[in-house]
């Protein structure tokens, strides 16, 4: 019988990369689904072995049943081969479908608790003044990615808001500038910007720069300047006290 070398390579790769030891169930299961999708055996994990009536079954039904049986044995062997010894002992007498159902029930509560703990840590993490921004942001990005693996994706906008809100007051100008310009940066790009801002803050350089009009000559009025500038508003010292105000019509105004 010909050996499917690409299939063997994929199965060997997943075996070497991810071994189920408990709290990595979601990563392990995702890798299984990738391999069995390629091998067209994913249905084994999603459908139980059908009940076959030997008396009334057609030839096509019997062939489909035997194929399902063979694929279930192949899938079950891979699942057992990628488990640690304790889990192997618990599941070695189960079929592939029964195994995955049991494992889901076993680690569903664990995944739920892990999601709660990671969410709590993410929302409560704050950067203290004087601490490095790089490790802090990388830690928060790690929380965001963990929630994504647990099936709770925050989205880039919410994740960015949480990172910005976790910064101390020394970054307030950076946060204001970021929000005003409506940056659409990835979390890693935001990390790079925060590292630059950290250097400016440590040097005492203003993070938020307001650009103004530069004058080329001392005492020279810029071209096109309004007549109602600060010089035009200065009162004339020769105006008499009792002169009538041309605007209000009252004297002494």
C-alpha cells in the first residue's frame, strides 16, 4: 500500500509541536483540526459513528461505515499519541469522537476560569511612573493574544484603548495626540511609538508639539497679518478722557 508522505509529515509535525498535557487543550485541538481538515477526516471529531443495520444497509452505506471506522481509528491513534501518559491511560479505550467530547467537558471549565483570570489581569494592569513601557505593553499584548486563543477576541480598537488607559499621567500628552490624530496602528506599532515617547519624556522633551507661525525678522509683521493684532489693540495715549467713543457713543469709555 502506498504511503502518503505528506500526511505522515503533517502528523509527525503536530506530534512534535504540541502534546496535550491539560491546560493547552485549545491549542492542541486547533492543531488537530488543521491536520484533519487537510486529511479530510475532520468529520470524525464532529460526528459519532453512525448506527448501521446489517440487514437493510446498502453497499454504499456499508462502505461509508467502514471508512468512518478506519478514519476514526487513525484519528484516535494520533490523539492518543499526542497526549501525556496520564491522559493516554484515561482515554485509550475510547473512540475518537467520545474522546474529544470528554476532553471538551474536562477542560471547558478550566478555559472559562482562565479567560476570567486573564481578563481581570488585563483590565487591572497599570504602568507605574518611572517603569519601562516596553515590558508593560508586551505583557498586555500577551494577555490580549491569550484571550484570543481562548475564543474571546477583544479587537484592536478595544485593546489599544486598554493599553492607553493603563499609562500614567506622564503619557497624557501622548494619549491626547494619539486620539486626536486617530491613529490606526497595530499593537506592535503602538509599542514602538510608546518607546519613542518614553525617551522624549525621560529627556523632558514635550511629546505633544503645537506648530505655530515662525517670524523671519525681529519686529517685522508677517505678510498677510490682520490689522487687529496685538499692536493694533493698544490704546492711543493721546486720546482725551472725555472724547466720545465712536462705537458705544459714550464719553470716557
